[in-house]
């Protein structure tokens, strides 16, 4: 019997980067607990951490390549898989051109070092400009706003939650999601600490969420109207002369323009449409602006709406004009040891917009990718430039992007498809070959992305806990081999060498940074709280913040037109607004195969206000039919007063009843997919991001 050993690593399931302490013996896990000495998380974990064991042991998780044949899926060797993929994709390139191969990269791409580091060069070797990612069903408006305002799409403001006196949370539920574009492990206690030091937390959300429960105040808001609320808050701040840019006074452009346009949004005009009173808006504006420090944080619910781009712009404006941008207690910018933003001084990759348009719907490119809402049409609609093959990497777009059913048809029609994924699921079942990679505890991890979004500058490298088996490959090994086959060039570096190479550019010199140094610090290294970095850190050519970028100003016309529509809104065939919700024991679509995470009360329910349910004569637990303009699902209802009247909610990532998948436990808890109702035509026309917060639906008892 081997002695019991302790392994320290970072959990890679969500953005919180919690440190784990794992006791193990003879390749068996004895316990997974929070690492109290972790530089960032100080012992916090959530229930998903222990599911890393389930992921490791999951019998359904793939270990060797599989190929779809007429007689079903068969295991094949790595060599045979690479050979076939090379032959088939090169055939397609020859016949239709390089742009006939599309790619979609999903959320775990940014949670796995190998996928983050080696994915881009693989796609470069394929040479297609048809790239898609989960960004355009998530945070694209954040990147868009940062590119326009600060000149770099990754220069994202992070709320300084540990020092702020006032936090305004719009469209985020970090008590459950554990924070996003705000790596803040143990968010709930950090929030409670704001209140303990005499500060306030205000949540604005169509649902009284788990975050609302621990906040000071919660306000309902009509889905999709946040841009109006933000404009009205800004209106009041200017009108009452509460604005003060502090140290950024001399480093902005366009302040007068913003001030001028805000004049049009007096609360008396907007309040009713938003679901507030004008007094409430005025009070909120005053509270925010007069607080010693304050920060507005707008997340998913603000990005995935019709005016997502305007929302994220206005969040920055609100912080900036109250002296809370780039300041302690406000929103700050990080400086991680591997500084992807800083490195762009060398690479020049600061982001791009609208350098070309998508073929079918003429949607703008953003930093090399097109909005995923247009993917199905790019495959289904014939013509020059049509997609004939797809590569998916760690993504499940059938469940996670609008109108999953249409995407299924599209995938079915492809000539060839490859999936780099660990499961045979709703998306990968359409692949000809699935290439599985090591996952979770079998992988080394340096969080390239989330150190960039964390509330403190820390650094940590985790070694793999378990050796991969003979048959398994790491994601970076798979990507390297494929890259070699398509580029003809061999990359001499492995994962650690690549990280070492990047660490040479670090601005931190003490201690001298290399993977070996990081290995000596298994609990991570702390480089302190975030600091003010403007104007030096700005990437705009004049080193000023472009407060009134013309793209935003022009887009206001769209909002104003909508304002008129809202003012005259008649009764509709689809009277309810459908929003999503997350659960602490779910992780998008792919963690439902863990028994300990899915057990208990059914979670994929339609949440409806009891008054609305009464009016429709619906009873708790009853099955209802939910219909939108693209589809229909049936599921049980759950009555609650925590959701605004006229709004209903279904969590995303479910719908495992589809044929041909191999996820035994998930199939027993199938649920339905909200994205069988969402419409890819609903997008934020400014940024191209999907707009699924507030999908119009009707509800009938069955
Ligand atoms: N209606 C609605 N739709 C939404 C959302 C919503 O709130 N409402 N949320 C959106 C958001 S924020 C996001 S990020 C997207 C997520 O959208 P996706 O990224 O498309 O979906 P995931 O469910 O994260 O799927 C992850 C895939 O990666 C695979 N995988 C997991 N770990 C690994 C690994 O280590 N290696 C490899 N190779 N593969 C792995 C899984 O098997 C799964 O197939 O969904 C979006 N869709
Ligand atoms: N447990 C768990 N954690 C996760 C994930 C998970 O699936 N499960 N997913 C991870 C991922 S990929 C991401 S991107 C993050 C997302 O992290 P968050 O942004 O915190 O995500 P949500 O919990 O979806 O919160 C969105 C909130 O917006 C509200 N909302 C909807 N429409 C509107 C609107 O029009 N206006 C306003 N003001 N609010 C609105 C919703 O009610 C919801 O409370 O979470 C990550 N963490
Ligand atoms: S909060 Fe996120 S990082 Fe922390 S243990 Fe849970 S899933 Fe892992
Ligand atoms: Mo996400």
C-alpha cells in the first residue's frame, strides 16, 4: 500500500480558480478539500470541485479516438484517426477552398492550458477565416467595449470587490456562478464583507437571485432595458453635477458628447419602461455617485441582450464619470505574470472589428471570429463559401447556441466533422471522428485567461495529479500533431516550455519566474492587490479613453427606435420573456454525468411567478408547453415569487434526451434545452452577440 499523498492544484471548472487539496493513494482519491493556503481562494471551494473525481472516473469519458461507421462507433488508433482527418480535411480544402472548414471552440478551451496555448496555431494551420467560439453567446460585448474604449479587447475592468464601498451588480449572479470576468473565489463572503464594512450591494435582475438574497437591495428590471437604466443613471449624475473623473480627467475624449446624449434619458421618461420609479433611479444614481468608492459590474444578463454592446459601454461610462475607473474600490485592471495584454505590445494583437463580414447575414467579424448565431446558416445555405466541414473543440453548440435543432440539421448535412472532446454528446455525435484529450486531474494547469481577470495578481501552476494512460493524449499533444500535419512545420516546444518562453516577458522579476519556480509554490504566489495603471496601460493611439466612440453613439438610434416600440407595446402572441439561470451544481452542458451533481430535486424546470401561474390556472409541478417563434419544449413548472411577473426562466445546458449520445447519468436527468427556443436572428446588431435574455414565449398547460 502506497502512503497517502497530498496534491495541490487549481480547480479549472469555473472562473474562480479555487485551490484544492487532494489526498490520494494508489491512484485513488481519498478527499478533495479547499486549500486553506491558496494565495487567492484561502480554502474556498464549491460542490463542483469534488466532481473532479467523478470526471476522472467517468466510464463514459472517452480515452481513445472513436470513428462513426454504419455499424456504430468504433475505437481506432491515434495514427489512423490523424491520417483520416488529414486526408478528409485536405480533400475539402482542395475541392472547396480553405474557408469551407469552420471551427467552433467552446468554454473549456479557456479553462485548459493546452487548448488555450495550442488551439490558435492549429486553427491557423487550417487557414480558414470561418471561426466561431462561445464568446458570441457570452461576453463579446465586454471585449467590444474594451476594444473601443481602451484599445484592447482583453483589457477588461475587474471590480475591486475587496475594497469597494458600493457594488452595483446588473445581470450577474456570482453567488451561483462564482463570478465571471471577476475571478473572486468565495464571492459570497466577499460580498458580505462589503456590507460588514458599512458598504452597500445593489442587485438589478429580473429574478430575486441567490446574490440578491445576500445583497443590501434588489430591484426587478424588465429584461433587455438595462441600457436605458444606465443612461438614466448617467443623466442624473450629470444633471446633479455629481460627476468627477478623478485622475482620468485629462485622459478621456468625448465626455461632452456623452453628457449631451444623456440629456435625452431623464428618468421620468424611462422609468416605467424599465420597471422602476423615477425616484428610485435618481436615488440609485446619487447613492452610486456619492459613495466614497463604487463599482458597477454588468455580466451575462447584460451582454446577451439586444443592446449588449451599449450596456457594457455604459457600465464603463458610469464607472468612469464617477471617478471609479482604474481606481481602488472601483474597477481596476490586472497585471498577471503572463500578461496577454502586455505581450500584445510585441505581437500587435489588440483585437479587430468588422474587417470583413459573414457570407450569409453580413455580420461583422470580431477579433477573427464571426457570431456563432450565424453558424447554422453558413452551413445550410448554399453558395460560394459555404461551410462543408467543421472542427469543434471543447464545445457543445447544439445545446449552447440559439436554435440547437437547426444546428443539428446543419451538422448532419456536413461532408466531414471532427470533434476534440471528452464525450460523445449532443454535438460530437455528428462528428466522423472524436479525438478525446486528458481532462481535469490528468492535466497540468496554468490559468492563462483567469489570472487576467482576477481580483488580485496571483500566479499558480498545477501539475497533473494522475499520469495519463498509454492510450491517452493531452490536448496540446493532439493539437500539435494536427498542426504539424496541416502546416508542415513541427513545433519543438511542449506545454511547459511554451509557458517558460512566455514567462521571460514577465514584468515581475522577483522571484525569477519559470515553471520550475511556480512548482516550488504549490499554493500559488501573491503579487498583491490590483493597482491603477492608466493612462500607461491604455492601447488607444492617443492614450485617451474614447468615451464617445462613434459606434456606440450611432447605435443609440437603434435603442431610441426600440424605446418607441416599448412605449407603444401591444398585447403579443408571446406574452412572456424567457431568461436563463445557473445552478451551483451545473456547469453549462457538460457536468450532468456526475451523479453527485445531478441528484436531488429536478432542476430543469420553468420558473414562473405564482400570480402568472394562477392567471393561467397552472399548478406547481404541472407540465407546460413553452413555445417561441422557433420551437417548443415541455417541462414542469416551479412557482415562485422570486421571479418578476411576465418573466419565466429555464436553465441552459440541459436536453440530454437526444438520441445517439453516451452520457448515462445525464440521460437519466435529461431536461430540455432552452436553446431549442432561442432564435439566432435575435442578436445585438452592434456586436453580433446572441440576444437570448428575454426571448418571447407563450405558456400553455398540457
Ligand atoms: N440560452 C442560453 N445559452 C447559453 C448560456 C445561457 O446562459 N443561456 N450560456 C452561454 C455561455 S456563458 C457559454 S460559455 C456557452 C458554453 O457553450 P459551450 O462551450 O459550447 O458548451 P459547454 O457546455 O461548456 O461544453 C463544453 C464541451 O467541452 C467538452 N469538454 C469539457 N472538458 C473538456 C476538456 O478538458 N477537453 C476537451 N477537449 N473537451 C472538454 C465537453 O464534453 C463539452 O462537449 O453556453 C452559452 N449558451
Ligand atoms: N454553477 C455554475 N457556475 C458557472 C457556470 C455554470 O453553468 N454553472 N457557467 C460559467 C460561465 S460559462 C459563465 S459565462 C458565468 C456566467 O456568470 P453570471 O453572469 O453570473 O451568469 P448567470 O448566473 O447566468 O447570471 C445572469 C443573470 O442575469 C439575469 N438577467 C437575465 N436577463 C437580464 C436582463 O435583461 N437584465 C438584467 N439586469 N439581468 C438579466 C439573470 O436572471 C441572471 O441572474 O458563470 C460561470 N460559472
Ligand atoms: S467555485 Fe469554481 S473553481 Fe471553485 S471549486 Fe467551484 S467550480 Fe471549482
Ligand atoms: Mo460563459
